[in-house]
């Protein structure tokens, strides 16, 4: 049991805890969440688990072995294989674990820990030299090979050795600012990888084998030469952050809509002409960056992104936006500057949480009166639009702090009237002429 406790030092989440674990609580890290299922439950266990864990859930009666098994099979498999090998010498395969432990409670605690535990990478698990890392393949949690001027003397990598596939404990791999053009097939064996940075390289494609990285949560491929994405990228079910800015992408696969846990999607400075309607399936998406592309229209399904907070669409070729934009009830920032908008849908007034609206440099001659309904709006930029008159509905915006009206000649004679209408707003009419 002492060997199992050693393993717990690496865990950030515990699904099943045997009573013996409670007796060695000094090994538990603070701020994590515990779920306890045990045959005997010490009365004072809650008092000393609370300081160790942010949340504590207790289940007084142990369920049957069959219940254990079905639960284990539904969970992500084996985050801590290497830890079991290194610290305990035990075979992590659940079939062998049953032979190595006598106590039934310990057996199933260990099996479920093996299925569910997330390893916390420690600072001394970080390597910054590839040769050294390959000499200790089971120890490496973080491998940082990014070229940083003045910080290391490593030459930029042009290729990766096939031996990189042996780093089976690797959780975080940082390869930014090298000169990689391809990735070896062995790379995709890093099945416990959670964060991958390939930014500022010369990659022209992401292989379909990307789908093998089933634990990947964050991928940064900014500033490469990517033209397309494989449809298999949609199989990364744990992906939360995807950075693809400054590439040459022209179209997105519809499978991108399968990324059910995606929260941040960066696609700025590409050559995207159209968005797949499946983008509306990204129900957890909060940040969407599409500025500096070649979009001419938006799918109405964009209105399904109910958790979206930030939407950047500036520097495209949009002539209009769908009325469904008004369904984005959590939207706080909407940037549409430098497009070709001639009108706005009245539904834009439904954006009750919108704080920043940038419409600079479009072709708007009028604004819908519903713009006065944006009661959370703090910043509004209408500069460089051929407005024929000032929309007085803006006077209803009680939280407005900044208003830009630069380069709108028709409004210059109305400057004083506008200032009186908005006495508490900082208004910029541009340089005095």
C-alpha cells in the first residue's frame, strides 16, 4: 500500500480512494477534488480531507465489483502507466494488478486510479535538451525545445528523431520557433500528450494521425504554412484550445464541429472564404478569432454559439451579417471593422451583454434603432462610415463611455448637439480641421 501512496503524489484528481489513502493524507496535494468509496469510513475523514481538497464527495456504501468495472470502462484509460512502472514496479495492466494485490479494496482502488488519474507535471520533470530527454524517456513530462534568443544555444530543429515516440510520459511538448517541415509518424505515439506547441515552424500539413493524440487539450500551430486541416482533427474530443492563426488555410473541414469541448479557436490571418455550418455545434466555444480572412458571408448557425464571449471578424469582406447574430446572448466583444457592411440586422439590439462594438470603416449609412437596446455597451466605434445622420438612439446607452466618430463629415456640424446628448461620454470626432 505504501507503493500506491507514493503514486498519489503525482495525482491531481482521485476517483476512487481506499481507506488506506486517508491514513496517508500528507501525500495528497491541496486544492483538488476527491471522490471516496470505501468499505470502512473513518468518522474524522472529512475534517482532514477538506484542507487537502477543494471539494470532497463521500459515498458511504461500496458498490458491487460489477459497478466498479462498468464505471472504469467508461473512463479515459491510463494516464499514469509510467508512474506505476517507475515508482512501484507494478505492471499497470488491470489484469496483472489483481495478481499483485491481495486486498480487494486495494485492487479496485488501484485499477480505477490507473484508469482515471491525471498526472501533475512537476518542475523537475521539465527537459530543455532533446538528447538528455531521450536518455530518460520515462521521466520526461515536459519537453521545451522552443528557440528563445539569448536563453539557449540550441540550433533550430529541422527534423524530429523517430525516438521521440519513446517519451511515453510526455504531457507537454513545446517546439516553437524551429524549422520543422514534417513530423515523423512515431510522434503520434505520444498518447498522453496534453499540450502541443508547433508555432513558428514551416509545417505545410497536419497528418491525419493527429487523431491518435486522444488526450490533447491544447494545440498551437500558429505561424506555419498550413493550407488545409485533416478531417480527423474532429476526433480530438478533449481539445479545448486550438491556435491556427497566420497560416494559409482556405477552408475548414466540417468535422471541426465535433470538438465538443473547444473553448478557444484562433483562425486569424488565413485565407478562409467560408465557414462550415457545423461551426454552430461548438457549444462550449467562448472565443472565436476570424479577423484578416476572406469571408464574404457567415452561416446562420453562428447564432448557435450560445457561450461565445468574443467574436473578431474584422478585415474580411462581409457585406452583411445574419440576424441570428442576435442569439449570442453572452457576447461581450464584437469586432466588425474593415468590412463592407451596408446594414445591420435589428436583432443586434438583443446582445444584452455586449460591451464593445467596433464598426469602423464599413459602408453603413444608417443604424437600426434597436442599437439603443445595448444596455451593457461601453465602447462604440462608428468611424469611417458614410452615416447620413447621427442615430439618436445611441443616447439611450447608459453605460457608454467611449464613442468614436472620426472621418464622418456629415456629423461635424452636429458635434455640439451630440455632446449634449451624451454628456458623460468621451467622444472622438478626429483631428480638428
